[in-house]
């Protein structure tokens, strides 16, 4: 069976060679962010998606109303059974709320060594709910930044990680320089929270690439960060070089916001399925 063009434009010739992407993240029962957004994104890219759930959240478009973490052991067990059976080509890591869960994920990834790791340092939800314990930041840096290929903080997370208050694009560059000292990875500081544009900064080994985009006038942006990081994992799994992968993933998010889905009473989800 042949699959038609996927979101990245690549063609999957036959299912024997289908790419596989694993999302390690929290569950969003309203379907717009977390694991659910990741699996929809992976599906839209013509890739086989898998999930390791770190936490179950009770949230919808208006906010996060509860968080129930998995035990670290059970996160590790999910990773074992996935990797021992269907090894992913790329892994995306999203919400990891505690030091013990971070330690467990890091130890399993060091054991199984997936080709690509995209780390989205989810700290606070857009609605202001803390999604990572305060003391987990250092562990995130020492354990996950050390093995990731790309790290994707938004502007608030980049401020926390760098200690720099970000007011303009120059500050984004300064923050990327500071964060790069703690990571071997490329750093993508997302500009989705800017008022006049949605330019992202990709910082790779001291090189600066501005990925420019107009700001789509649509308040339904629940899960943009999750969607972007899983789309990057997909594009890397499909074999694209980093800059191309991030550029195409950003275009996917842009188009998924532009599609104009309008669900829920708050900031609603994207239309992930638009390419299908
Ligand atoms: N209104 C918009 N128009 C165009 N692009 C946008 C818009 N909002 C966000 N983006 C893009 O979406 C991607 C995710 O950025 P954002 O800053 O929203 O991440 P985030 O804050 O981590 O998201 P989340 O709230 O899901 O955690 C970036 O590429 C950003 O430029
Ligand atoms: Mg985010």
C-alpha cells in the first residue's frame, strides 16, 4: 500500500520502510496539546506514532485543572516495551514534571540511543499552571539537554533557562548563547508569544538563523509548542537536515493554525489533520 504526500512533502513508498516517532509527554484529555497533539502531528506526516505517557492532565482550552504523574518506574517500563519491540527513528520529549521521571527517561535514552531527540522544555502552561517542579530544572539541563539534538524553549522558558530577561530579538540571541553553554544541542527559541510577528531563532554552534513568520490572527493556539516539537522529530526521522526540518515543521504549525479550527471556550486547538 502506498501513502500519498505527507506534510513534509516526502513520499513513503511502502509500509515496510515507514518511519516511527515516539512522543514521551503528558496527556491532554482535550486533545489539543501533549501526547494527543503529537500523535495527530505524527499521523499527518505519514509516520507511525507511539507514546510514553509521563503524566495525565485534566485540561481543556480554558486551563489546566489537575495533574497526575505516572511513577518513574512505569514511565521506564513503557519505554522498555516500546524500544524492545518497535525502535523509533526519532523521539520527542515534552512534559516531564519531576526529577525522578527525568532521571528515568535519561537513563533509558542512554541505553537505547535513538538517532534523534527533540527536547521541548515544557515548564509552565500558557494558562499559567506549573508543569515542572521548581527543583527539576537543573536535572533537565544535566540529563536531557546533554543528549538532545534540538531544544525548543518558548520565550518564557528561555528566560528561566538563561537568566536573561527577553524584551527583543537581541535578547533572544543572548539567551540562546547562554543556553548553548549547557547543551550540545541546537537551540530553537520560539517567538510565538511576540505581538508583532512569530519569528523563531535557531541557534546552531554559534550560527544564527531567523525563521520568520507573520503572526496568524487566531487566538486558537493551544498546543503550538507540542505540535512544533513533534513535527521537528518527524522531519528529522524523514531524513531532512536540521535547518530544513525545523523550517518545514514551523510551516506545518503555521498552516495548522491558519486552517482556522475554532473549538472550546478558550484558546482552542490547531487543525493537525489539514494535510490528510
Ligand atoms: N499566532 C501565531 N502565528 C504564527 N505562528 C505562531 C503563532 N503562535 C505560535 N506560533 C508558532 O508556533 C510555534 C510554537 O511557538 P510558541 O511560542 O507558541 O510555543 P509554546 O509557548 O511552547 O507553545 P505551548 O503554549 O503549546 O506550550 C513557533 O514556531 C511559533 O512561532
Ligand atoms: Mg510550550
